[in-house]
C-alpha cells in the first residue's frame, strides 16, 4: 500500500548523502512539512539538496534528530525521475551503487539511520 512521505536528501558533515523519509497524512500535510523543514534547514545554513513529497510503499523507522554517522548504517538507492516523484530502494550489504545526478532518472546513493520496517 502506498503512503505519502517527505523524502529529504542532505549532505552529512563528511560529504556523504543522507536520506530521510517521513510519512504524512496526505499531500497537503506533506507540503506543509516540506516547507517547514526546508525553511529550518536553510535558516541553519544547511539547505537540503532535495525535498520532495511523493508516494512510496517503503516503510522506515521514524526519523530521529541528532543521529550521527555511527547510526547511519542503512544504505538506499534513491531515483528521481524528471517527471517527478521518487523511488527509494534498500541496498544489501556490499551492494554497489553509483550516484548519477545527470542520468534519467537521477540516481543518488545514500545512507540513513532509518531502517526498513518489516511488512505487516
């Protein structure tokens, strides 16, 4: 089942890409969340690279503020088609991923403290 979620790509302190995925009740709530978070990050001097609302079947553990590199052990491939939306796929341990920002779709290899939740 698809749900609306806010996808954010930000840079970590060491220059890696971090992905966060935050569910929202609907598209309107997601857009409000997006505007709020983008404003906060921009005011802090760390604007996100990507902030998109879209539909996903992937469920992740809740985002926790302040997670550091030691907790960011989960890897994801994020695809951003030029037509809009996104696809996020977990990567297996050792699975290769190459960022291709100018491809169609654009591909980003990311890490996160958020883990995939089991189905159910």
